[in-house]
C-alpha cells in the first residue's frame, strides 16, 4: 500500500521520506509511537505530513482518531478517478470487533468523471457495530450522487453508490461502468478489503 524512499530516527520518533501511498505522493511523514497506549494493549502511531495528521491504532482498539487535513488519492471504485479527501477531527475506533467511537466530518471532491468536479460531504458514525459514512453532493451539482460507505473491524468495506444522471449520454457511460438502472437512479454496490 505504501512505498518509502528512506526511514530515519528511532523506534519512538522518526521520519519517512518521500512516501507514496496507494499510488499518490504524500511527501515526508513524521511518525511517533505513543508509548502509554501499549499499557492498554493498543499500538498507537501518530502520523503527520505538511497537510494531514492522524493517530492510527492497532490491537484491542483498532482504527484511527483525530484525523484532520487533506489527502489526494486515486480510487478505483465505483469509478476510476482522483479523490481529494478532507477530514475534520474524524475518528473511527473499533474495540473488541465493534464500532465504539465515530465522529467528524468528511468532504470528498472527485475529478475526471461525468459532471466533475463533484463535492460530497458527510459525517462518520457507528451503526450496528460497524462504521458508516453517508455522503451526498453539496452545492450546485450536475450529477447528484449519494454514497453509503460501511466499514467493519476487519477492514471489510461495502460501498453503495446512487447517481441520478442528467442526460442519456451520462447514463450510458455510467451503465457501461457497472451501474444498474432503478426507479431511484443508477446504483452500484462494491465490496473489498483495505488490504486489496
């Protein structure tokens, strides 16, 4: 998932140079281990770039906390495009396999697709033991989009997308990409794991 040119520092505090994550350059990343979290059976790493910071957790508690800033990433589902991901104090934490904490606002801007750029916004919450992010277009949009993203404690992801295309040309392009027509618009469901 990530490529690093060089690592320096100690096990407690270091720096990764020229990080490439999911095919997108992220620059240098500062990494710090939070030692007190080890007492509770959780490894907590603080990661920070020039424009983004987050605490990642693994162990009895799994997920992330205090995610703020912006990332630019390529995505493959439901359409191949570029995504600008902005988070404001977002957290999604699982304990013993169930979602226990979820908060924050997420904004997604998509480019290189019909009606682009598209801006979607939503908030993170726990629902039925899993994390859920429901996104919808905000502001004027030529292509109304709704996306429902569900994440479980094992890294399983399910994405339900619904689009109401404004014209036949857009509709045909989306159907060629796997969207199915329904009375509510064109829909597509994708599922994968974070390690995919």
